[in-house]
C-alpha cells in the first residue's frame, strides 16, 4: 500500500519547517512557490534520459545515473560556479564520503530553461526564511535509479544527513517500479514519518540540521523501470570540500 504524504501550502512552509524540520509540497504548490507553470517544469524532464552512469558506487551496483552542477544564489541572482567534484565527509556519507566524485555537468539546455533560475531562487528564499538571508552555495543533482539489473537503491548509504542547511528532493517521475518509500526521522529523537512521492514535481524539503532521511529500494514492475529525482542542496558556508 502506498502512503501518500500530507502536502503543505507554500505560506505554511516557514512555520512547518521550524516545527518539524521537513515539509512536502504538491506539484501545484511547487508551481505557486516557484512561479513556474507545470509545463515549464515538465519541459526539464527529457534531460533525465541522458544521464551518465555513476562510476563511484561502492556496492558494485550499476543502477544509478546522474549529473551534477553547482551555483551561488545571492540577492535573487543565480551564478553558475565552475564545475567541481562532489565531496562529502564520511560523517555524513559513510559509504561514499571522503571521495572526490567528478560527475558530468548538467546539460546547458536545462540550465537555460525558464524554470531553472526560478527553482533555485525560490529555494534560496525558503532557506533564507529558515536560516536568515545570506548567499547560498547550491549543488544540484539529477538522479535516475533503474531496475534493469533488479533492485535499485536511491540511498545506498542508508539514512543520512547531507551536511548542508536545506535539502530539496523533487520527484521528477517514476515508471514501472514499486518501493521508493521516503523516510524522515528526527536527528535526535524517536519521531519519524514515511510516505511515497508519486506525483511528478512534488517536493520534499528538509532542514538538514534537524532530520535524517532515506528512500527505500525500488523493484521492477515491468521492463525498464526507473525513479527520477532532482536533489538540490543549499549551504551557507561554502561548498563542502572547498
């Protein structure tokens, strides 16, 4: 049985993030939050068909494809940062931490799309409402987890934090799979929630200081099953590994 999330209206986001450390936003509300039409967001989706294999998976799997680019958002302006490795300390990613992982950058057609700057500016505003206004160092990851070899693991590192201030997880699409349940837990307490994102461009927002998160493995329901996400992290004190 799929457990649907409880969606939050955009004007409720600041209070809810402060109270419980996470919030889930419907596609309609994402459009309101970002001032994007759903057609603008859906226009980004074909780029997930052109992601490069993740060559760094330590569990020996071949189920993940991704691209990665970095930006700085300040005063409503988005600046693309020079391409850099993705790096996390082992304290936050015991499986892949401590490695410089060089992924292919995001396609320029995505970065030039009308929706892209709107997405980043809106998320920076959410982060500033939560943490105070400041420049935000942003990493964007396009992921495709597939079931071509059987099971695909969205979070092979398990339940984790990312070492940032705000995490945004957009479900871009899912086809012919089961599983992929999202689980969010208090970092220092017993409370937790679980649900499954099913609607394209629904959004999970996480105050990374307060909660840990994971997604359960996906299994095939037919040929060429996959789950596509866009994960955007915002950090105030520079890029990790700088």
